[in-house]
């Protein structure tokens, strides 16, 4: 059971009090009527128990009701309705200005309708307080927003929908670019953008005006010093009344990050080149030095065998075992030298090298490999040929170890911009767990693929893997002429 609504009736005329009491009793309203006959009694009643609503005569024995009104009305802990015997508008205006929620002119009819007047006043009061709370929440939200914008380390801006004028810029804009916000506020954003990036800036602006949410993008922005900074932008529509009125955006300076990433890329590329050069050197040493020494050792053992005369059966077997081990070592040296760096890659180029490697792989593994390469393929930059050859090595090795395929296929295509190498098989395909391991760089396959991906990335290329129940395709795509470093 809820407590009844408490009405504090402040009236010094007993007849009026009785008429109002009877009206509430007749309406069977769940309201408790408390009575005060003066301002002093009113104050004492409020101090003892604040009412839900006060119904006050305008003129009381110890002063006018105006003395207890507060502005704005919603600042009062409860609503106050003024009763007056005078019906002129001036009294109503003064009461409302002083903080009354509403006023009524005393009459028998008004007294009879008082329960409904009070109920309506309470509804109006609740709506007024809700609007007040909403307004306070809005002010607090706007204050938090202003604080966030003013102190944010990233650039926050807005653009007008009609012509792309900059309508606001936060202080971070000056920190990042050197321009003060007032130098650009009211101007179009296009002159700030590098000429080559303006089509992208215009397109994303149009996307925003259509109510779309474009993904993050990068633009080069003119600093006051004359240099161009690299900014990462996130743009969103700015709505008002359901209509897009402009663009709200956030931009952060990633210039140093890009420079550091480029320096790291160049360092990685130099390390990759140094690794390839070391592989080439070791392969050459194994072939030219160690291989020749083994050949000389084989000849020496042969001469020693001839000089022995007529050895017994055991000695003859020892010579044969020595020669066989020397031959086996020589073969392993040749294979290792070839795997480290095939000489055909330097002498004849990529197509010949992967064709020769595929032929050797087929003999060693028993898995036939078909090669589809354009005739007369021109030589590619050395790092591109090495990277694609390593993709062939790693992919065929994975096919042999994991796919259980009966055959494999190499396809090499080339256009004016890029070279594409595909290594495919019709084996078991990759399981979901293997794909996750590859993505995380775990396991032998994951590490090998990660190495291929990194080699290609350093050259501005990429690695794609497609796998299912009908086998796997590894696709390496790399520019013909990587960015010089």
C-alpha cells in the first residue's frame, strides 16, 4: 500500500478550507490534507514534513505567499499553486514569475474541481522535474564532451555538409600541425590535404554525407612548416533531427609511427638480403671447396686401394665402404648447397630454377609436380626471385609432409605490375586447427608460412592461402619492382 499524497493547504478562511476538504472527500482522492493558516505555520509544517504539493492563498495574515516562492519553480522541493480572489492577469504573471507552478481564482466551482487541478499540477510538476533532470544531464554531457575535446591528444574536427567547411577544431590541431584553429575554421578542408590524397578525402566525405561509416583511412596533411604529416582518420556522420548536417572526425598523427615502420622494413629487408647472400656464400663454399675436397679424397682413397696390391676380402670391403661414404657425403653436400641457394636462380632465372627444383623434388618425394610458366619470362629483381623460390621450397615441403597429395602444380603468371605464383595440390587440405596454428605462427607449418609472408611483405607483396576438402592453394603476389630502399 502506497502512502497518500500529502497536500499542504495554506488558507486562513475556514469556509474555503472546508470547501476544499469536501471536494477531496467527494472525489475519494488518496490524498492527505494538512492545513496551515499563516506563513509561520506553513514553514513549521514544511520543516516537520515536506508535502507533495502546497496550495496557498496569495495573501495570508503574516505576509504574501510570494515570500516562500523560489525560482525556477523546479528548484523548489515541491510545487506550489497560488489561490487568489482576484482574477486579473497581472497577479497571475507575478505569481508565475515569482516561482509558482500555476494559479487558480477562488470560486465554488474551482474548489469543487480542486482534486483534479491538483492531480494535473502534480503531473505537470513531474514532467517539469524530468525535463530539468534531462537538461542537467545534457549540460553535464556537453561539459564532459567539451572537456574531452579540449584535452584530447588527437585532432577532433567537424565539417559542414554543404561545402566541407571546417566548423570546429580542437587545440590538438595546433599542437600537431602548427596551424591555429582560427586560421582554418570557416575554410574548406581540401587545401590541407595532399593533392594525391584529395580524391580519397572527397570520397569518404561523400560517404559520410550519405550516412555511411567508412573504415579508417590515411591522408597526408599539410603542416604549417610546409611538410606533410600522415594522419589516420575516422569519420562519422553528424546528425541533427535525423538529417546529416556534416562530418564528425578524429585524426591522429602517425607520421613517426610510419617512419619507424619504414625504417624497420628497410632493416628487415637488408637482413633478408644479408641472409640470402650468406646462403649463397655457404652454398658456393660447400660446392667449390668442400665438394672438391671430397672429390680429392675419393681419388686418394682409390689410389691407396690400387697401391695396396692384392688386399684381403676384409680390406677390400673397407675401401668400398669408404668410397661409398665419400660418395654419399658428396651427394648430401650437393643437395644442401642446392637447397641453400640454387645456382640456376642466378644463372637462368626463376622459371628455370623452380622447374629444376620441382624435378628434383618429384624424384626425392615421388610426388609429380607440373609447372605452368610463361615462355620467355624476363628476369625479375633478385630479391623477388629469391622470395618466390623460397615460397616454392616451403610449399612443396608442406605438401610432402602434410598434404598426402598424389600430385602438385606450380603456376607462374606475370603482368606489368606484379608476379603471381600459385602452388596447389589436391591433398587433404588444412584442418581448422592447422589454419589457426598458421595464423598464430605455431608449429613447423605456421613458422614456415610466417617466414614466407614476412619475405613477401618486405617487398610490398602478400601471401594468400585457400584450403578445403579439395586441397590447398598457396598464392604469392609481389610487385615486379619492389619499392627501392
